[in-house]
C-alpha cells in the first residue's frame, strides 16, 4: 500500500510517498481503508524526530483517520466490513490502510461526510476528556474556560462544547480573522495574544476572580501567566509545548490558589483507557454533531501526495480548524 514515508528527521521536505506492507489485523482489530487523515501538532514533532510512536505502534505518522472497514479480526464483534468509521490511532493514519483496535473506532456521525469525519477523533476525545473529564478539567455549567489557540482544531471544538454546556468562554488567537471566527463559534471574550495581555483581560472581565479551567497549547512560556489567570481551585490542562518544555512554576501561588496542573495526551495511554475515552466522547459529542449544534471545523484538505505542503501549512499557523489529508 501507499503511505507517507519520513526519509529522515527534518522539515516537511523529508515526507514522500512510498510502498509499505499492508497491515494485518490482530484478533481485536479491524483494517480500515483510509479516506482521510487529520493533521495534529504531534505529527510535526514526529516528523522532526522528537515524538516517536509508543512501543508496538506503527511508525507511520497519523493519529486519527476516517474510512471504511475492509477486514476484521477473529474476535471482533459489533463492526462489519463496509462500516464507515473514524478512529483514534497511535500511528499509521498517513496510509491507504491502518489497523485499529475496536475500542478506538467510532461510527461516522449522521450527516458528516466521510472525509470530514477525519477531523473529529482527536479533537472530540481530547476536549471531552481534558476539559470536562473527571480526572482533568471538570468544567461545569457556570464556570469560566480559557482556551489558548482558539482557532485550532482543538480550540474550535472546545469553544463549541463549552459554550453549549453553559460555560463562559475566553480564548486567545493571533489575528482579527481568527478572533472573529472564535466569536462566531460562541466565545464570549476574545484576546489577541500579539498585542494584549491575557492575564489582564481575564482579570478585567472576571473582576479579578480568574478562570476555572485553562486549556493550554503553549506549555513553558505561558506557565506563570496561566497560573496568574486561574481562579481559586482552578485547573490548568497542558496539551502542547509550542512555547517550550521547561518553565518555572511558583508552588506558593499554586498552593495558595489550591490549583492543579494536568498533562494532557492520549497517544501513549493504555488501550482500555483509550476505549473508555472514545466511548464517552462518542456518547456525549456525537448527538450534538448530528443535531447541528456542534460541527467539525475544517480549514483545508490536501491529497496524500502533498503531505509536505499540509505540514508547511500547519507550521505557518494561518489555518482555522483542522487540516486533512485525503487518501
């Protein structure tokens, strides 16, 4: 089968199309004929040699896909050849076929195009588990959420779900067009991080109380300011390291606020935990998508052969929503 090959760690130019063996299903896996794969920041890190796949996972890039089941393992129940699905992956999405554990499969929501469905697994599972989950954000109606990078795939889903569930939503982005789009999705307070201090804006809009949950894609560079923007009892959920990996944390301030810091990430979790998250996300989010209250936001779709161009587009950070590869 065709797949995107990484010749050596480096920039987008190291990506090319090559022939690799077809995957074979384990007893509790299906083979999906891939229609599209979603891009994630982790894909860029893997291309650079900085984020290897978990042990036993495919070394082909790609953490989510959509497609059609074409083969099933001998212990698979509930899924059949011909089913249209989308899936959370540990790797392997940038290819014509991929093996998927049944616990990481989701039916394509009614009314969503098969290619567009590739935009859903990572954002739905990450946002549901990290923003609303009992072990991380625990956001409830009436609380305040700050989403950094609100125009990203994760950000656009977080804004919609939080607004639907009765939260006040703050978000940062780097252009007027991105902030306008965030407001269209439901953001109450939008902050241009290039010329505004989000800590000051949060303090002004909350009478100094702060926000209850922060979903952060920056990491080290935002750590002290995120803590300053948190309310007492606030929860900081870190899901990205675009601003570096090493930061300084004032433990005194953390203790004073009784705040917590959570590290997000789905890829390396045990299969049983992934299956639980997938099931919860599908139960909670799919009805909202099927009713039109929440939607996947897709910036652009590139053919598989232009994976390098798709990575360049993500590197440039001018996109709004998800970038997809059509296989």
